[in-house]
C-alpha cells in the first residue's frame, strides 16, 4: 500500500508536469509471481487513479523444487565383496504436496569419478542400463503420495572408498542429484555414506 501511494503521487507529478501521457500504465512488481497495475486516466489538473486488482502471473512457471525425496539409506549390494559393490538400492517417495510421478518416464544418471555417466531407464529387471521401481514385491509405473518405491539397479563393480554420483530425473519437476561413498571395507550389504 505504501508503494501504491508513492506511485500515485509520482504519477500525479509527472502528469501535471506533462512528462507522461494521460493514459500511461504503471506496473508495480510486488512479488515474483504477482503484479499490481495502476492506470492513470486523467486530464490535468484533476487526477483520477484507477487500480486494477492484483493479477497472478503463472504462465511458463516451471516447478523448481524436486518432487522426489530420499527415504532412508542408500545401500550398495556386493554379490562378491572381493570385487566390489555391483548393485545400488534405495527408497524414494514424493515430497509433501507433490503431484504423482510417472516412474516409467523417469531416468537415473549414474557415474563415478572414473566412469562416464550412464543413463538408466525403468525395466522389468535391474541391469546396468535399467532400474526397477517396486512397491513391495511388485513393479510399479507411478509413484503416489505416501508410497515408498524401492529403486534398484546394477553397476560395474565399485571398489572401496569410491564416490557414487546419482541423479534422479523425473519427466516433470526438478532433478534430485546426490552422491554417496562406498565404505572402506566392502561386505555383502553396505550402507553408502
């Protein structure tokens, strides 16, 4: 309101001085997604100010926060602890208030500091090029509110103290990147930290 009075006063001075036209529109940004518009329609010396109510501008606004959140630990499974971790598994869920996610269009990018990033897509079984998304024992194609979906995929053996870089990329919403490190001693089931 304070800014509105300042703009109205400034508009009156500019019109009286002949610096602006009688039908000049002043736009006042009040927030990142809201603007107030003041239209000054007058003949000097009397000033009539009409204000248009706040309009919400929402065109082209893309979601900037991740819809996905990690739930619990990230595990590295080793079928042979001498060669290293060969499977990664973790649980994900929706962030509070997030819309359901189409898991079949989600992609996972996996790499280590010494490997090229690999893009994984959803599949029926976990491989080095596809991940599984399960709710309990069943494969799922979508993730809804209050569900914990277990993601699993295979990797070329990752040795002790190696950093694993993972990025979850849903088709809508922001990506969820994170990194974990393999422990100093590899066992059959490892909590990555």
